[in-house]
C-alpha cells in the first residue's frame, strides 16, 4: 500500500492537486507572459534599433567606428547606475505604475534620438535611454518570482526573454523598410527609424497602467482557490530559506554569490551585446548588400536566438540542471565566434554567426533561473537588480572594445576573438560555480 505522507511528514500532493496547479500556472502564463513578451520586444527594439540606424548615421554625425562603439556602449552606464534602485522602486510602487512610467519615458527618449545633430547629443540620449530602461528587465525578472515557483520559473523567464530574438527578427524586418524611407519630409531613414520604433513604447506604457496586475492577491482574473494555491507555492521558497530572512544585500551569506553571478553575467553580456549591436555592421562587411538587405539578413541569426533560448530552457527545466546548461551554451557561442573569424565564405560565416546566436541566448533562461534560486528571498529584489546592472557593464565593454578594435585593425577579427574569450570565461565560471559556492550556499545543479 502506497503512503500519501512524505518523509518530512507532509501530505503528498494528489493527482488532482497536481492538475489544479498545472492549470493555475497555465492560466497565469497565458495572461502575463504574452503581454510581458510584447513589452520586452519594445524595450529591446528601442535598445538595438541604433545598430540598424548606424548603417546610415556615420556620415550625418561624422562618426568613426570608435565613436559609434562608444555611443552603443554608454547606454549601459546609465543602465548600471539606475538598475538596482529601479527594482526597489518597483517593489514600493508596484509593477503596474513603475513599468508604465518608465516605458513612456524611454519611448520619448527613443523618438528624441531623431533630433540628434552631434556626437555628444547622441551620447547623452543613449545614456538617458539606458537610465530609463534600467528598471524594466530586472523588474520583470523580480515580477516573475511573484507568480511562478522556482521550478517553473526558468521556462517562464525564457518565454519572456524570447522577446530578444523576436525583437531582432522584427527589427531586421521593419528596419529594412524604414531605412528606405529616407527623403520623406526631408528626413533620412535613420531618423524615421527612431521615430517609428519609439512611439509604440509610449502607447504600450499607457496600456500597461490598465492591464498589468501587481501580485496574485490583486488578480481579479484568478479564483480564490487559485490565489491561495499560488501564494502557498511561491511562499515555499521563503520557507525553504531558514535564517536568511533578514540578511543584508552583502553579507557572509551573499557576497560571494553576488560577485560570482555578476562576473558570470558580465562575461555573457560582453559577448551578447558586442554581437547584437555590431551584427548589422558585421554582415554589411560580407559585401554586396544594401542597408535594407543587410537589415533583412540579420533576421536569420535572430531566429537561432529564439531556438537557442527555448530549446536550452526546456532542457534545463526537464532535467532540473542549470549550471552545465549555461556552461555548454556559452562554449557553443565562443566556438561560433572563432569559426566566424576563420571563415571567408559569407554564407558559411552567416551559419557560424547563427551558431553563436543559438549559444549566447541559450544561456539566458538557465542563468536567471540559477540566479533567482541562489539569492535569498529578502534580498531578491535588490540582488537581481545588482546582478543585472553590474553584469550589464559587459554591455558597455563589448560594443566599445569591438569599435576600438575595428578602427585600429580595420576588421572584426580581433573583436570576435575577444568576445569568444569572454564567453569561454563565462563557461568556466558556470561550470565551477557549484564548487566555488559550496561552502557559502547550496544550489540545485
């Protein structure tokens, strides 16, 4: 006879309890993930649209490769400064108010980029765009911890973050058309690109005020039973972290975890944004493509970004393993960078760039699942913001150093090798993370 009591003296969930839980989580995912996905498409598109605009901005603003690389990179300084404070602001104000406000602000700044007439005004607006967007991504990662237990969170994060490759696909498709609008009302195509991609963020920011639900207990679209079950499941994470409820952000229990996660994410984002923001220029270097055709070709690696994100996240959730999934994906991306540098054939190089895209974005779901599981509940808001903002400094270093190396060497080979080295480092950090942290914390591996 099978006992329905676990070894801890707790009643095991019945089959009906399991089905109820699955149905509740499906209901939550169906309500929140598509909307969050759309918001993140707009956020990421407004972050990377400059990579397409850069195909035409050089002459108007009299920029060098190094100038452009710094303009790409300075976004992440504003992002770094306002990342952790933004997450704490969201906890205080609620997701609905906070996300709505910052979307309207960053949409307006994106549209204002169409007004730049000098390198310095370009730098300033990119900095403020980073500051405005800083609260969005870590806020959404924190927001998912309110709604999804840790076991299901990795796939939820990956589905939300599939907006990144979706933005890449959308960016390539619409940019290829918008860049050809040059001359309408006397405006060059790159100015139209900022105007057209900024406006939807303002409109969706207003819609967010009416649609987004702060927490499960505020959800009128859930039954009382569903609210109670969801709250109980999410609260288990706090109950399973005894003695850490009052821990400070940096303490004996958290300092090493935060440092490791930040360095790991820094190594990932250096390659991620160096790749993403210079991709149109790398493809244009293949030769024989117009600006519109170049933007269109970027869609192919973007499709592989989506495949990598979903496939690796599903594998990670199925096996319950995160550390090795991050390490393997980062290594695949590094190999892709090296092969791209070694291969002269444009079609084969596009294939290796797609391999790189698959690997880099394959790290995303398991990394954030690992990070949210590792951080104690009471420091989760500030901790996620800290890891995201400090780690995203790799987004400053990557595009900037690629621009410097491009200007000094005349090609992308040195930049590709630099990004490959960073991703190999990320793979090693993730692979050995369990051993490094064993004395400080326990993580699922």
